[in-house]
C-alpha cells in the first residue's frame, strides 16, 4: 500500500506557479488577482477562505476578500459580482458555497463572467468540460487527475468507479476520466448492489459525504482509492473511506486530511493563473 501525498504534490504545483507569476510580473508589471466572496459565518467556509487568501499571498497573487453578512440580499451580492466582473485587477472570482437559503446559488454562479469563473461552475464552462474543451476544470476533480498523473497511475482503459454524482465532484470527475479514456461508472443512492460495482474498480473515487462508507469488502486488491470525503466525527476529520481496513488492499490511497484537500486550493491557483494569462492575450 502506498500513500498519495496531496500536501507534497500541492507544494510542487504552488512552487511552479510562484516561479511563473514572478516571471510574468517582471515581463508585464502585473500579477494575478483572485476575489473570494463569503456570505455569512459558516465556520468551515471561513477556514477555506482564510486558506485561499494565505495561498494567494504565498504564490504572489493579489487577494481580494469580500465577507458579507448572512442577511445580504441576492441583489446586493449580484451587484458585487457585477463590480468584480468589471474590475481589471480581478482575474478570478470565487463565491464560497453554500450560500444562505434566500439566495439562488445557480443565479449567482451564472452571473460570474465565464472568463473569471475559476471554480468552473458556470454553465458555459460546464458545457465546455462535458464536450472535452474545458477552459477551467473544477478544482477538486482537476486535483484528483493531477494526483493520479503525479503517481503515474494509468487511467486509459481502466475501470473507474465514482461514488457520488454531485455537480462539484462526481459528475465533473467522471467527464475528466472519460476524457482520459477510462471506462467510467457513476454510482449513487439508487445503484443496485453498489459494493459489487465498487469492487470492479481499478480506480475508485469516493465522494458521497458519508464517513467511512467504503469498507474493505468494496475494494478489490490493488485498486487505487481516492477519498474526497471530509467528515467531522468526534472532533476528528475522517473521509468517506474506512482508511484502516481499505489501506490493506489498495495499491495507493489518499489519506484524510492531506490527500485531495490540499490539491483543491492548488488547482484554484492554476485556474486563476490561466485566467490571468488569458487576460493578457
């Protein structure tokens, strides 16, 4: 069993971004800018926003933080996005989800200029992803592919099983794996005999938000297991995979924390740098 070290790989990605940003700054006098919008006081979201700001500074980006009270109206939020769309210093706009219930998340995501949609959630960018012409790949799925590549996991021709069909992870990772010529099965709560389907996987990706859901009887010997879950149980972070039992049969596995998580922010920086370079051309 080998451990896939997301911290190490994300550090490598960020180092190469830092070098490129410095070179571009020397050449153009400009630096990439990322605006993060947080509505309300969700503690987990606040931690993510802090981490994103810190990472921005570390790689040489400008960071624009917009923290709004939970009772902010939808109109006020849409007005802010309109301002950020027009601001030339802002290359990427990220609205931290979930938004309060009185705000239509889809409407807000659609208001972001697709050229600044570094989360890859705008319908235009989703369409490009589905047709194999992605401008911005959603950050967590892109991070998973980067981990598989860095650990030289062959994707072509392999059976990949994705547990979960969310718009943020499940569906986009399925399309990215298809793009790399994997045979992809997406499972969900209505899947019949899910353990048997999971056992067919050469690459198993768990993204369902249920702590320790994937047990050793669901994983064939030698499978590569990617755990996207982040669940808090008794004050500890655990994944969707029962790490102790599954790590005995997996050839490679991501830990939680320290696996997929660090890659999400690294790929956000990749997308923001791309948006910045596109704005120069």
